[in-house]
C-alpha cells in the first residue's frame, strides 16, 4: 500500500510467502469454523474423533504444500528449476484439500466442476473435435500449470487480487454491520416509505439495496433484513410468497448496486485494468433501473390487492438519535471510499482506509459502546467470510489453470463463432443461459470468472466492448440467486416467510425480470454505462434509451401484475408484453 498523508508505506511483501500464508490461514479458519469435527459434533458426536483426525490431516497437508509453494517459487526466481515427480504429488495434495473444503463450504456444484476440469486436463487428449487437447504429462506439466504458477495457477493473480482488494472490503462490510448500521438502514427505509401503498414492501426494496451494497452477499442480505421486513410485508396484506420474493430480489440486487458491489465487481476492475470507480459509474444506471422495476412491481401489486396507505406509525421503526449517528458513519465511510478512488489510489487502498476510518468512529455507535466486543466480532465474521471465499477461489484457480493450459476457451470461441455466424443476439442468449446455469449453487465470483474466460472472447469478437461483455456476464451470474431451480436467495426468503420454496423462486424470477432484460439493453446501447471504456455516450441516445427503458419496465411490471389503474384483461396483458418486447 502506498504512502498517503501520514500513513507510511507498507510492503512490498514477497508474493510467494504472502499468498501461501493467506491460503494456509484461510484453511485453518475454515477447519475451525466448519470443519469435519464441527460437523461430527453437531450431527454425530460418536464420530467426532474421526472428524478431528480428518481436520488435522487437512491442516497438516495445506501447511506442507503451502510451504513447498513458497520455497519452489523462490528457487525458480534465483536459478533454473526443473520440476520432479515429487512436485506433481504435492499439487495433487493441494488440489484434493481445496476441492474437499470447497465441497464442505459451498456444496457439490463448484467442487464437482473442479474435479471435472482436472479430469479433462489429463483425459482431454482422448476427446473429439474442439475438446481435444495435446497430451498433458502428470510429472512434467501438472505441477507447473496448476500449483506452482504465480500467474494462472491456484495461487495466481486472481488469488492475489482477492487477498489485496476483496479482503479489505469484506472486513469493512462485516465491521460496518457490527456497528448496527444495518438496523438503522432498515428503520430509515421504513420511515421513508411509510406513506406509500407498498409500505414495508417498498421499504424492503430500499433497505435491501442499501444493505446489499454493504454486504454483497444475497443470502446474508435476505437473512439480515428479511427477518424484520418480511413479517411486516405480510402484515400489510401481501402474500407470504410475494413477501419472500420481494426480499430475495431486492437483496440479490445488492451485488449490482454501487458503491460496494461485492467481490466480483472488484475482481472485474482488476481483470479490465481499470479503476474501481469506472465499475461504480458503469453499474449505477442499470442498478437504478433494476430497483425502479421492483418499486413498480410492489406499487402495482398493492393496487391490485387494494392495499391502502397506512395511517398508523410503527414506533419500533422510528428513527432514533443512534440511527442518525449510524447513518452519518455510513455516509462517511462511502465518502472515504469515493475520495480515495478520486485521489487516484487503488480499490485496495480504498478498502483499507475505509476499515481504518471505521475502527475509531465505531465507538460513536451505541452498539459498540455498549459492547466493544462487537467490533472484534465484526473482524472475526469478516475473516470467516474471506476464508470461505478463499476455498471457492482455490477451486476457481484450478479451473482457470486448466482452461488456460489447454486453450479450450479460444477453441470454444472459434467454434461458437462458426455455429452462430455473426449473430450477437444468439451469442448473448447462450452466454446468459450459461452464466445462469453456472451460477446455480455457486458464488457469483467463480461463475463470472469461468464464463467470461470461456465466452468472453466470443462476445468481443462480435463487437462488444470488453467492459460491456464483463458487465453482461456479471449480471447473469448474479441473477442465478433468484432463478429456479437453485434460487438460493429466494429459498432463504421463502423459509423466513413460511412460503413454498419453488413458488417463491418463480415469483422472485417474475419480480426480478428486469435483471434479465437490462443487460441486453446495455449490450446494444452501452450509453447507459456512462463510461468511455464502454464506448462513451451521446446525450440524445442516452435520453432516448432512458425513456424507452422506463416505459418498457412499466409495461412489463403491469403485465406481470395484470393491473395498472384497473385490472387488465388477457388481451391487454398480451399487448403490454408484446409492446415491451
């Protein structure tokens, strides 16, 4: 981190040691927080001894392979180095540990994808057509490509970016939440929206957009705000299914709402070699249109159900002096981040300065003053969140190493171009569907990285600017959280609302349909991204697309609700759908 004002320069650190140390520490945290011993103690205490043995073995293994990573890479820098069979077996151990822990933390999909890619690395030479690769030697290539590679390997550039850039923002979000800012945001939203027809439902949209930009994790956002908002939405007269779906769609949008959009947006800035401020500006208008569609949906649903504005005030949701302090602290934190970026420093520096700002000012909040341990709990929670993410990034490193070594993305791009011709629309549809499928059960970041590597070249060949292609894939990776059958955010909302999971997932997809439409809009009219990296914008074209998009969202939401000023008949509904298209 560079020297700024009175803060001295920190670093540089040896990448070999730092990456290995962060991975080993992350594995240690995961084993302590949710290892096999913890699983055995909670489910089958009789097997707890085996759980401790398994955790101990995994811990010893990761310490050993991490040490080998650092030692070998330092030797590579100092002299000519030849890999031996021993190093291939070290790589096998590293891959096995990460896949096992990724399965433990994130479930089957991502871990299974990692296994499939490792199998492809060795067996791809026997596959036909574009999937055929040159033979890969276990002893000569595997170690160099997958584990000991500082660029495309497991501990390559992606992992380094996560450590330096994403980690500070994860800590920032967790510490900010520990100050009680989340509850203050909810009360602010309820106070702002109490005189609207939707009331709590509109408040949920506003609160989740603000809270989600702080956490960047859909399920955490649903749980954090939904326990308060969903019961009140139901109390206003909305169905449990609608209540859970509104919360899920609003929470999912937190990943696309600036200024803090989660890990994938930070990685996007690094991949594109642009300032994070560019990503913030580019994401702003699409995110506002998405939340506008949610406001429309709630408004028309309230009209359809003849819900009127409530005259009473809920004293439990009244803003207090503590809330004012918390909200000012949040504004200050956002100002620190934006000012740091405007100063020309990196997103990493912005995250670090935001955390340094929060530590002293958090003692102005009632929650930290009453219990200072809350601040430490925030750091601990952030550390656990990062450690869990590191397991996913480890498997993503395996995937990226295999794809890079085999050259599969380039061959796929050429094949897709031949099959689709010059049809950008077909390429966008295929990319969207692939991103949604890959995102099912996966964190957004692995899905985004994998799809942009595989299909990104196709989109850019067909004329999309690189930033537009990345934003398109990012949006559809995010949308998987509300897309059945694996709509994890919708299912979290359903459990709180007491509604059916599949019905809530289908409702969430209907309510959040704008997330599937807006990316196609900026793919064909990138003016709404507002940045030169997307081709710039022209005021006439920009105003035209804004007006047309607002009308389109109005037609879409009224058609889904089958209500506008009055109930719509079948013909009117169909005409609105067709007009929107």
